[in-house]
């Protein structure tokens, strides 16, 4: 007893030390990677040996970033893009959950239509943009429609899969306590499906955002995608980098927030 | 052998207590007419108030079908299952079910799991929490109210399920092999807990099981079923003194009851084993 | 023996796999017919939606006049070049991250962030860097398809069952033997899942960028026809591209299933 006690007392200390050392090493590796990247970048930019003009100094990118953030036009365009993406996600999620529940609840409907949805979902949605323009015009509506379509598939497919994955015994528990249909829906089915549905929404948001942005670069007169295009045509490379960095951060943040929500729901 | 009776039809029972649950000539077949499989074949027995009855039989004797019929999970069946003269044709408020599979809601804490049936009835939050806490204490999980099922062991999760069913205050507690997934020691200890609760609440209980020791340890009477089609082979009285604890497992009387019931069960179990081996051989022949 | 009889019973038609699929396909055809009727009687606007019969007729035209076969070849070349580059870089990178745990802990999250980043949006930047040609398309597709392969390689290697590794240790395998005889074979299914995802991303990127910047293969075809306001042609070419992509995905999935260990 005494020996094992001593062992378990002694064991945690070296592990903790080792973990701390590893965490420090991870930090150093990251630091080295970042530093090497910055150094190579600045060297290329200042020497002008390769990709002259196209690799601007990081200082000029930072300046461009600052100029963007104080530019009201940037905020107006950001608002348009976020509005489009949010509207697209709402429509796509609503339609996706409804269709997903139908496909998940009815075995025949699922077998008849889900394979088509499944193989259609990873095709490049942006090519449907010409049709969306014909139907909804060149304004916001066509981007929202395309974004909604893009998010619909992810939500519908994961909702249908989530519905089928519900543990059957949990449904029987609800029935055994004589839950009403409404109680079955709100207290059994929806909470039991929450994780796949949230995963679908997270994928759907990513799809909606990128699709809306790409559609804006193709044909638009507002939004961040439009801004990317005009900056490119002005050949204002530092600002192009700065804007893309901002968009990547926004996309990453949206993804992280929904990821956090999904983990909390677990 | 004096403690053993042959099966009696409920109507003939001379017992003073009126049975709360009557299973009268129940049968159930699955599949099409010509190739139907009879799962439950004209089964009759009853359960009196405060009594603990176990239904035991080999795999494939229709125990689970019987469980589902009594719980109202299978709409159509032949014969009658009656509670206070009312025929069961759907989940009945007097029956509380505990399932074999792990069935806690992973998205609810222990206390919200246990309070679930009260929530469905619209009981106010403070009251349902008070009552849930009472039953959480009864199954020995005080202090775990705020935990989630993923943080509990298998035995603890099954106790949450039992508390959740008890909180709905069922007249009959109906359990389908609730400890099947647990190890033998946990099973004996949980058996103690069940005995204790049953005596405290005078809870009428019907336990479906394939575990001999569990059935003898807990029951007042044991209904032994035959292998497919499931018929009542006999009903045995277990006259071990109450209050009981798992210590009873060591007693001579306990051993005699186990041996006695195994005598009947062995024949059925080996029939089941032979038939499933035949099926496996037939499958292999067909490739 | 009754159980055997039950198992022998033929499944009804509605329970087979093809019946529902046919119903699904017929429903899609039926929707086309309904559109045809509504367009012909003037309930729907023919200036927005072409007649489905015209779209079908346009398929022949786009094959004969628009060089669909060569364009498919161009796009396929870009997808395959980017795809194989992704494998050539992604799998060794995954092995490296698996081998050096510190590296993995430092960089795996960054690779995952890259996988979720809207890289295709940076296409103007890639055009500045690599010019207006196939190279740009290939580089974007490569950048887009790389991350899943890296991540799935790491995942596959680290999910090797520990009992297999212990078997290797008990046989005194060298590190190289351990990798080639045990770790790598057991990771192959996961690696191929990564390749399927990565190549799917490559298809999306190639066709998307071709469409957006109007160069090269199938994506450009759609753009051309849309700009000419050739409605049946646009619909037909979109249908063609979707069909080709779906066939590609089905083949990828089929190969992936084939590589799964027997269960």
C-alpha cells in the first residue's frame, strides 16, 4: 500500500514537467515558423528578386489594413456581405432542416432523393450563379439565393443523417412517459439531433459566406467580394492582402463561434 | 419443493389481494400468415399490489415482446393485459418502464433527466426538482445532480433511468433487463438498492430478466418461460424472508431455488442454443 | 426452422435499392415535364427559364460546337495535376506531423484553419502571382485540396490500433519496418478518405476559378454561354458539369469503399 501510494504521489510531477516542456517547445516551433515566414517574406519583398511588386512589405500591408479599418466604405461593404450571408444561412437552414427531417423521418423519401442531394452537394455551386441572376436579378437577391442553396445541402444532409442516428430507445422513453407529439418534437427529437444540425449549420455558414463572396467578385456593385475585385483592378496589392486577411479572419471567427456553440451543446 | 406451485389462471387465484396487473391469455405473432413466428404463446399470470414478480427465460422466449406489450409499445396483440380492468392499448400512465439499453438523455443533467416526466406534466420547476432530488437520493446518487450522463458510469446511468421512472410515481414498475450491461458485482449491489427501494415504496414491480441469481435475489414470484414459442412453463414462489439483502445469495435456501429453476430453464436454454446453431449452419450452407 | 424461412423470404420491391432511386429520378423528370407545360402555357416566363426540351436539345449543340470534350480534358488535367500534387505534398507532410509530435501540436490547428479558409476568394492574388492561365487554376486547387489530405493522414496514422503497434514491437521491427509494414497500411483507408475530400475540393476550385476568371475548361464554357445569353446552352452546360462532377465523386467514393478493410 505504502509503495503504490508513493508511486502515485511521485508520478504526476515528472509528467507535469514534461507537459510544460512540450508546451514550451510547441510555442517555440510556432514562433520559429512565424519568424521564418516573416523573414523570407520581407527578404523577397525588399530584395525584389522574385515576385517583385507582388510581395509587398509587411509594413505596407499593415498600413493598408489600418486604412481599410478606418474607411467607412469598408464597413458598408462588410455589412452588405454579412447581411447576404446571414439571410442566405437563415433561408438555407430553415429549408434544410425541414427537408432533412422529411428525408430522415421517411425511409422511402430518404432512399429516393438523398443520394441525388448527396452527390449534388459537393458540385461547385458558383456555376449556378448565371441562373440565379436570371431569376433574381443582379442585386443582393441573387447572391442570397445562391448562398442559401449552398448552405441548404449541408444542413439538409446532416439533419437527415442526424434524424436517423437518434437512439431508438430515447424515442421509446418519450413514448413510455406519454409525451405529446409537440413534446416529442421539442424535448426528444430536436435535442437529440442538435449536434448534427449544428454541424450542418456550421458547414452551411462557411459555404454561404464563400459563395456570397465569390458571387460578389463575379457581378456586383457592393460587398467585400466586389471590393476585392475593384482593388485587384486598381492593382493595389497591399490592400488586396489586407482585405483578404480580414475576410479570412471573419470566416475563421464565424467557424470558431459555431464550433464553440456545438461543443457547448455536447 | 414445497414452495413451488403450478401455474394458476388468474381468475382461479384464491389470494385476498386483487391483482393490479392481469396478463390474460396474451399472444403475439410476427410476420406474414403462413410464415408467422409466435413470440408470445397464450401467456397468463398476474401481479398483486406490492409484489415483485420476475419473468425469466432464455433469449428468444418472447420476454421483450411481453415487456413491449405491457408497456403499450406494441399496439396489436391477442388476449388482454389489464390494469384495473382497463385493457392496455398504448402507454398507460400506471406503468413506468425502465429499458435494457442505456436510455438517459445525454443533453440533460442528472436532475433534469430525473425530472423529465414531471416536466411533461407541467409541474413547476421548484417542485419537480424537489421530487427529483428525493428519488436521486433514493437511488444513491446525491451530489451528482448537476452531472451529465457522459460523466457517469454504466451502473449510475441505469440508476438515473430508474429514478426517472420512479419519479413519475407508477403503480407498476416494469423493467427489461435493466442490469444486463453491468458486471456481476455491480449487479448484486444494484439488486440490494432495488430491494430496498421496493420495500420502502411498496413498489409493485415486474422484472424481465434472463439472469437466474438476479431473479431469485429480488422476486416474490418467478414466471419461467419456455423457448420459442414463449409459454409459461411454471410459476415459482420464492419464500426467502424479507427484508432481504444480497447476503441471501450465500444461503442454502437461495441455492435450492436457483437449482430448482435452473432445472426447468436448462432444457429451454439448450433448445434455444440448438436452434440458433441450426440457423447458423443453414446460413453457412447458403453462403 | 421457421426463422430460416423468414430470412429466406424475398424482399418486396419497395425495399430494394433501385426502386426508390428510380422513383427519385422519375420525380426529377416529372418536374421537368411540369416546367415544360407551365412554360408552354405561359404561366412561367420563358425569358427566365428555357424549355426543358430546348435544354435537352442544347446538349447536342454544346458537344458539337463548344468543344466540351477538349474542355473536359483541360479541366480534368488541372484537377489531376493539382490532385496528385496534393497527394505528393500532403501525405509526406502528414507523416512528418505524425512523426514529430511537437510539430503536430504546433501546426495541426493551423492546417485545420487553412482547410476552413475561403482560399478560392484569393484568386485575384493568385492571378497576379501566376498569370492568367492553367497554372493559377492548378495552384488554387492545390492550396484548397491540400489540408484534408494532411489532416486525414495524421488521423489515420495516429488511429493505428495500439495492439498492432505492440505486435510490431514484439517482433523487434525497425522504425522503417514499423512504418511500412504496420502504420502506413493501417492508415490507408483514412488517407484515401483525405484524398477523396481533397480531390473533391480540387474539382470545386478548378471549375469555380475557370468560371470566375473565364479561362480554360468547363467553367469557362458556362461563363461564355451565359454572357452570350444562350439560355438553353447555359442550362445544358451547367447540367453537364454537374453530371461530370457527380460521376467523378461516385468513382472516388467507389474506390474509397474498395480500399476499406473487409468488415
